[in-house]
C-alpha cells in the first residue's frame, strides 16, 4: 500500500502586509511550533479528512477551493496509475486568521503527494504549487506566505528581494486570535480598489508601510525594542486608515497596551484574524497574554522574536 507524508508550519507577518502586494518589503516569521501534517494512503475511494471538511474529494466545498484545486492539480501531474487515496490533514492552525493556514496546508499537501509517488520535490516546484493554490484561495497572492511556511528563518520579502536572516533579540511577540475570520481575498481586492481610486493617497500609505518594514529589520538586528514597538503602533495606524481594523482587534490592541506592550498591530489581511504585540521579556509577554484572554481572545501564542537560528529548510 502506498503512503505519503508532508509537513509544514504557520507564519505571522510582523510588518508589511498589504504593502508587499505592491512591491514594498514585508517581514514574516515562521511559527514552527504550530505544525501542519498531511498523510495520504491508498484507499477504495478518494476522500479527505480534516477539521474543516470530511467527505469525498469531489465534493469539497468552495470554502476550500484552493485545497481542491491543488489536489486535482497534483493528481493530474503525479497520479499516472490513477490510484484512489485518502488524505488526512492534521493542523492546529486556525483558518482565515492570517497565520498562513492555507499556504501551510498547501505545502504539506504538495510534499505528501510527491512523497506518495516517490518523486523528488525541489524548492522552486514546491513554491509554484503552493502559490497556485494560494491564488485560488486569496486572489492576488504575494508569495510571502508560501516562502515562510517552508522556512525555519525569518523572511524579508519583496518583488525584488528574498532574504532569510537571523538576529538576537530580548523581545517576545504575543499573538491574539480575535475569533473573527479574516477576509484576505476581500481586503486585498478592496485595498486594490482604494488604490485605483486614489493612487496618490493610498500609494503614500503603502509606501509608509513599506518604510516601516525597513525600520523593523534594523530594529530587530540592533535589538531596539522601543523603536520596534513604536513602529508596530505606526503600522497599525496605517492599516486602520486602509479600513482593515475591526472593533474586536482594536479592543485587543488596547488591552495589550494597558498591560504594558511596547506596541501592537493587526497582522495578515485584516478585518478579523489576529493581532500581534511586542513585549520586552517573557514576564511582560505573559501579562499581555492574560490581558488578551480576559478581553476575549479566542487563542493566544507567545513567540520569542529570535528563536530561529537555522537557515532555510525548504527541500
């Protein structure tokens, strides 16, 4: 009996979301502690089992259109003998929260298919499959999620630059899940429409957001946590002006500030999903985490800023 397995993990964008779609840089970090594992084995019929859907692959709902498209694509390219199979997706990542769930599932799914059919998978091919799935899921995808969910190091990404880098920092980030599904595909489209209607004004906001990314990188490398926190706050103001905030994320950001965070912002597509807060140490992070839970965060995670010491792990 043929079997295949593929693994991946989540990500969070700490700076530059939305601006990255327009060529400005963004920085994302992998959430290696939140894994995604896909297992495939031969089966009498083609079925999918996951927390999002259980049933026949042919009947996968539109909410998982990117997954269905990717399965069909991989099946067409690799399944020469037309075997039937059962796919199991084991993921602790909440969907539509800006933590890279769709990209992580796509990466693990692609790796599992190539493993099932004993085919070598290089980085370029892996990214191509993930980005094709992401385009169906989100519309115009930047490619940043795909890069980060297959990496073990932070990624500075723009249309001209892909740079993995490491740094030493005392800080922590606290991620708070608003419990409201984000609307990445919609927000990307709406920001694009805003840009078309006001290229000068919206263009300036996106440029300012890109500048925040460069400040963020320098702050991380130089361990300037106060400046980094201020940059988080500035970026959140820009994202709010792009109509990406909702009352729940505003409430969580306010709670984090009152608990002593150095700065907080929306992360990901916005209109829901998650927010992130910068804290000076683990004790500060724990205080912020408690405040987020008290104010209705559905889930929280604490992530050391400089946990990553390895280079990329993409093959």
